[in-house]
């Protein structure tokens, strides 16, 4: 059973982490000291439970805690080789673990272990970091807190900072915590309740001081023409810019995007001081490790055309890359002068792009990383507002930022990340995806790492299917009538605003009317061709434009049918439109190849189970044609195949994945039969 002290710590951590005013996602750490019976000696042993590396306070569980023996951790100062070699102390924590040890200890473990308090919190609240990054933060700390909170000058997180805070606690017996210059806050208490109360008091007191003494417009006046566009206009412009921005941000490494047009962002980029402040960059290490040291900022008014904005963004991106490369080279040269060999540059593209009047795009290796990067830049804006309101924003200098960003310990953390899935960073749009083949395909693509947009005529079912797959960081549902060009464009735009771009489209939407030639009406014919032939054309056209603008290649997959080459009875409209789709594959493969866009098709046999088409009456009609009970139709189809196997939605989904994965990256214009072997439908 979990130790009661650890249970208290988890509950406190979850409460603190649930409120973004206290700390950002995965930011900060908490700890508790207590005792437990040593299973070997049977004697009590003093332990430290502390949030491990990479965890999040709001969602912390027992598995996210590192558990260390206090006697061994407290002995480490005796072997500490000094600040120039403090990174070596992280490896020493491994020799202090108790039992299986739990999560990997973080760099901040010393801050918790060495401070003489039973409970310690280290948090990154916007109000506290505003004090920590203000030019006269030390005086502000005295003014706001008196002697209850002590100023600790900037020091890179590590063992020496733990010693510094321990000394502050020892030398200031009336203090309940500290403001850590350029970093955040630390608070402590004899009980879990006291530590939490002290943390919240520091955060609330800092916020109240900023509100009472701060300048009402710390970012200056609104720049004429930089005000926020109306919602429809700004989202339309965001969708127009998104493909190009995603391509630029993926110059070195493919990324997923996130868009926000929150009031905080729109107000910041409308104000006179935003160019100066954005250039200074973020300060708190937790911020710039996710946002990079500074954003790319478009220097055009809100009403600038999309074409002019794109042209300027290309110029600014080139300048950003040159500037970041120079930053890296300066930092690397300084590191080598210290006898260190820094990690290779990880990429020179921006993680944050600010567009006046429109909002902010943020980028990362997956949707969650991209979204969190944007959230962190909102934190940074709040910090800049607070610091400028009572003083001036003064982040840590470039040299220190480089030492954090290219820290060997940070590099080691990155190397511990799980291997990327095959479709990581790919954004997929699947039509008709609320059931059957479409849903199975969406699930398979998401399982392989893709972000998925579930497009369906029924919005409620699309949203339910997306929720079944995962959170909005993985899948979203949108309404899409594929026969309507405006509706198709709206679905593509929704994909761009949800995930920043589009790489993979599956034309799956369809329906079928089982009628003979003489029974087929013009309305029947038009309906079949509008949904599948015209619908696939509209979706492919809208998607191809995005893929061309991105410059990242892409995949378009058509779910055609064995009926595109097989002449079956009472099926004229359906089979003809499937043949149309099959030739669209060949035509588009020939046209789009120069852009690196592969176009392929899949020819399934009748997929009965889970199919919306079959459930909607098609199954009963086909069963009547073949003279079998409807519930036996799948078995009938299976028996006419060479392999005697029924074709399931998952079989088709498997083929989609294979076509879009790297093993077939030289294949385009291909149709793959997924029919268990229907000889009459062999391709020739």
C-alpha cells in the first residue's frame, strides 16, 4: 500500500497542477519527506518522495514519483565536486534510490532533498515569474513580501541551486519561500497543508501586488491596423497561412501545428511594445525549452493580404534561421571554450509564430507538444505583462539560455523519448469516417502516430468517433458534405486549424443503390456520382492545394472497389462511379507526382460488418440479388473468394497504412485489391 505521506503529496500536487495560475503543464515539482520500514532491515528509513523527471503535477500518480533515501542524498554535499561539475550529481541520485526507485529523479531533486523542510513546492506561476524576470525583482520581492519570501539570484537548475535554497531557508528562519531569479518560486512547510498554503499565498500576493501597483497598459497603445480581425476573417486568414507556415516550420524536422486566437495573444500582437518584448524572448527555462528562445513575428498589419503575408513570412523565416544559427554558433563556441562539446543544433525553425490580427501558431513533434508550446508562450506574455507593469522585463541573457537549451542533461532527456511511430507528425483527413472502413482506417492511422480528422455528414457521429479514438490532441470530428465544395473547404480548413496542416487524405465517403439499369433513375445516378466521383474530386482538389503549399509531399488514397473492374449485376451507378474513382487515382498520380504527392487506391470486396452502406439497405438488396439471407451475406462473399475469408474494415485500414508508410514511399498510381482473392477482379 502507498505510504500516507506519498498519498498526501500526490493529492497536493494534483490540486496545485490543476490550476494554470499555479504552474504550467509539466512544470515545477513537489516533494515530501517521511519514513517507511526498510523491508531488508525492518528498521525505519527516512525517504524523500519527489515528482520525477518529465511528469506533470496535475496528473501525477504514484508511478511518477522518484523515491530516495534521505541519508544518502544528504551525504552528497560531502562529495560534491563544485558548480563546474555539478551535472555529475544527477547520476549520483541513482545511487540514492530506495527499492525500485520509481521515476527517474529530476535535476531539481537537490532543491527538495537539501532544504530542511518536510514538504517543498517548486512552481512556475506567471505572477511569480513576473517578479523573477523584472529588472528590479529583488526590490519588488522585498516590497511585496517583506522578509517572508527571499530573493535568490538566477542560477541554472541543479545541485548548487539546491544548496543555495537550503542556505536561504537556514539563514532566514521566518521565510516561507523564495523567488528564484529568472525561474519561478519555491515554498516549504512542516506539513503538506502548510506548504500548499504558503505556495498559494506567494502566488496570490504576487498577483495582487502586480494588480495594485502595475501600469494599466504595460504593452503600450494599440497600433493602428493591428487590431484583431473579426473572428471569421481571422480564422479564414489563419487557414490560408497555415500550410505555408507549417512547411516553413518543418524545414529541418516535420512538425504538427496548433492555432490559437485567444484574447491574450491578439492583444499582445496589437500593442506597440510587442516587437521589442518578443525579441527579448522568454526567460523561465520551462518556457523557452518549449517555445525556443524567441518567436517569429510577422511585421505586417492585420489587413495585409494572405499573399503579401506569405511573401513576408518567407523572408522573415530565412532571417530567423540565420539568426538562430548565429545564436547556436556563439553558444557552441563559448561551450567549447569551457571545455564542453555541445549537442548538435536541433533545428533552426521557429516553434512560435505570431500574426497580428490573427493569432499564434505553435509547433512541436506532436499535437500535444505544439499545443503546450502555445500555452507556454501565453504564460510568457503574462509574465512580460506583469514585469513591464511594475518594472521592465529583463530575461536571463543569451549565454544562459543556450546553456539551458543545449544542456547535456536536457539532451539526455530527449534521447530517452520513445521511438517515433511510423506516421508521427502526419495529419490525416478521412471522409465518411464515423463508421465502417472509414472509422477503422482512422483508428489505424491514429494508432500509428497520425493526427486524424474524422469527416462525416453526421457531425454528432463524427465527434463521437473522434472521442472514441482519443483526445483532441489525436482526433477531431468535423461535418463534411463531400458534394458541396464550400463544405469540403470548411472541413480542410478545420484540419488546418486543428493540426496546422494536412498530409494524408482518405477518400472513403460513399453510398450505394443496388438497382438494375432500368430501375436506376437519373437522381440515383447523380447521387452516386456526386458523393463518390465528384466528392473525391473536391476533397482531392482542396487537399492537394494544401499539400503543394506545404511543400512536404503527401498521400491521397481512394477507397474504390473491386466493382471498379468487376461487372456485377444490378449495380450500374455504383460500379460506374467506382471506376471513375479508380481512374482519378491514375490521373492524379500522374499530375501530382512532381510535388511528392502519392495517389493510390484500394479495391475492397464487399465489407459487410460495421458498414454504414450495408446497414442502410444495400446489404438487403445485394443479399436478394444473390439469393441468400442478409445475415449470411458476409459468409457468401467469403466463399466466392480464393482465400475463403470475409473482408473486414480493419483489412482495408491495414492497406491504407501500408500505402502511406515509408516502405512504399516510391509507390504511386497503384490499386491494391483487398478482396481475399476475387479472380474476376484481378488487375490486368
